[in-house]
């Protein structure tokens, strides 16, 4: 008891000294500050890790499309493994060939604007991009199945339909040979079975895909027919050029013909 009493007296004597309480307060404040700094440094470290890792990327960024050194290929890997079950309707072709390029649908005969490929074994197969470009359409059509369109620049677009599945989305850049979907069947051309329908268009006008093969975008734009939009632009430009200039002054030597008598008046004068 005496030891406890002595220790209590010592603590009281110590607390009576002026420098003790400030020291205690300073020590407590230093400890609190150290704790805050430690916790803050931990949060900063976690934030730095989050920034350095970044959000998860679902797919690699695509490289810019470059078709300068490319030429059009068929949308299948090896043409010898496929049969052409549909050909392009050419107005200049023989009658027999034109008949083969007709699709019968809904009691109507429709000209085929592309070519159709089916595998010789009748099975589904991957459909590939004929040339690098940007996907401008990737959707399902009730008659044509899944449809993909790729823009290659200079007004040249490729169209792929009768697909059973898609591997691309609108806005995606694709390289030549990339798989864009899988061939399937559709309601529009049931006789073709499992196939892919492939078109090449320039300014919205269908071009024979056979003529486009092994050619560049510039070559196709050069020989392809002009679309309706371009034709209208040319007609408007021609009309503008043929319009008389409003600021052009009439020829001073040209006499006005306002007072020139008509033919009837001349005949009346002669009879008189």
C-alpha cells in the first residue's frame, strides 16, 4: 500500500510541473498526425495502382485502315472449295447467262446484284472481309439474314448477307481477311442453301464483283458507273454552266426587235 501511495504521490508531483502537460499533448498530437499520414499514404498508393493499371480493355485498339496497297479478294478463303450458286446480272451478257442471274422470290423475278458462294460440302463456313475498311452496317434482316457492309473509301462499299452469325459491330475497323461472320441460309434465296451473298457497290450502284477482283479502290472508282447522286450533281453543274450570266450586257450593235412587224402584218402590207 505504501508503494502504491508513493507512486501516486510521484505522479501528482510530476503533473504539477508546467512542462509535463504540454509534453503529453505534443506526444498525442504527433501520434495522431503520424496515423493520419500513414493512412493517407496508403490511399495514394492504391490510387496510383488504379491509374497505372487502368480499366480493363475488352479488345485491342485497331490500327488505322490502310487500303493503299490492297486489291479486292473474294470473301472466302479458297475459291476451289466453293461453288458459285448465284452470278451477277449483266445487262450486256447473253440471255442464258442473264437467266442464271435471276432470283425468283415472292412470285417475282429479281436481278441478282452480286455473287453467291456455297461450300461444296454444303456446310457453313467463315466469311471474310474482301478488303480493309470500316463496318457501317451490322444487323439482322428478316429476309436476308445477318447483313454486314464495309466502307473502303472513294464511294466503294462491300455488302455481305445471308449470314447466320456476326463477328463484327458497326464502327469497327476490319483488315482484309478478317472473319466478319458465318454463312447461313435466308428466306430471300432459299434455293441457294447455306451460302454468302456478296456485292461490290460504287456510289450505291452495284458493280460486278468478278470485275472488281484484284483491283484497288481507285481502279474500281475509275471504271464503275456513277451513282445517281453523282449523276444529279453533274446535271446540276451542267445547268449552272448553261445559264446566261445575269451581269452580262447585251451587244450594243444588236437592235431591239420590239417594233419588228410580225409575219401577218407583212402579208397584210403586201396585199394592200
